[in-house]
C-alpha cells in the first residue's frame, strides 16, 4: 500500500456536521444526545446563508469548501445537516470529489434517512414536504421517495421566508405567524389528503411550535434530528472500521464563517448550554 494511502487510513478524529447556518444545530443536538461519548465539530456557513435560493453550482461549491474545512480539522466522517446541501451537493461530493480528496472518508446527508423513515409514519402515503426553494426544485425528496415507496404521493412546497425568519431571530415574532400559516394553507390546498408533513429543512424545527399550531392535528409533522441520529448510530454499527476512526472524548467545537460571538449566542440558545465558537475562513 502506498505511504499516502496508509496515512489516510489512519486518520481519525471528530464527527463533522455542516450547515449553511444555525439549522444543522438541530441535527447535531440530537446526534450528541444519542452518542454523547464522541467528539464533534460543527461548521455553520452563516456568512453565506441562506443557501436555499442559490444555484446548484453555488451550493455545491460552498458545501465542498465546508467539507474540506472539516476534513482539515481531522473529521473522517461529515454529516451534511442541511437539506439544501444534501440535495444539491452530496451526490457530486460522494461520487466525484471524495476519490480525489481521500476515498476513505465519508460524507452523508439527511434526505435519505428521512425518506426511509416515512414508511413507518404515513398511513395513507400522502406526504407533504416543506423545504427551501432549492430543495423543492431539486425534487430530491420526490426521487428518493419514488425509489423506496413508488406508491406514495409527494407534494413539495418551498418556503422562502422561513430560513430568513430563523437566521434573523424572528421566529418568535407574531409576524412569523403570517408566513407559517400561508405556506401550510398552500400545501394542504395542493393535496388535502396529506397525513404526514416533513420539515425538510433543518432550520424549520425552530418554527415547530408555530407550524404545529396551524397544522390540523391529524397530520404528523416529521423533524429530522432524531431520524438522522438513529440512522448514524446504525451506520456506525454497520461500519465498524469508520466507527473506530471516530474519536471519543465528548469534545465539541463550533465554527462559523460569520461573527463568532453572535454565533455563540445563538448556538447557546439552540443547544441549551453555553457554547463557544471560533471564526473559520473557508472561501480560499
Ligand atoms: N438548513 C438548511 C436546509 O436544511 C438550509 C437553509 C438555507 O440555508 O437556506 O435546507
């Protein structure tokens, strides 16, 4: 085996979680709860969020920069805690980039595990997806659902205002009610038989209470944190060689491409405990 390959195989370190901004913290929190002994690094590209209205090329380019940064910190495994990045960048990174960067490392997303879980949630197969305009336009959910459950009917609906509400800390504002109610009404007009709604954007759990308030009670609302955490536990069980490379020590580090203090304030609220953050420069 070439010396370079041997070195790559020996790389072990924290699990990386990437998002365009704060939303991925909703994924990280549940992963940490499920696997508290592991080390983690979170990167939020807050300086360039939101990604949801950006082109394929831009989301791919930004996401790849984020993944490379997390690889530089020693992460053998990176979770894209972002639907937009999972929809627009994951496949290219998995199929094209990894083989050049380091074929032994892995990047996983949030869409596939969410879709897998739907089979045991819906009763009538009518699924609604809320996501960023980018995620909905990519039709990634429709494609994944069609592979696993071809009999299901998927109705996607983009919510361009929801991420800005969260990123600008306006999710508790009464003005947010208008935008939440409006999108729910539109989705349920498109398919009144929906019995399961996926919050297909990791920022949306921060609007959960308002979404629940305006959604009929017979409709199940699916968030991704618990599903992603369960799927990761299962992945590491099935891949002991990767599990062995994920270091334990319970260390958590947080990076943002924006102001570190501002990020730490917001992350403290999301994570429910004091968080310190550092600034990362990734657009090199
Ligand atoms: N939280 C991300 C997602 O799950 C992206 C939001 C955005 O940057 O627009 O789609």
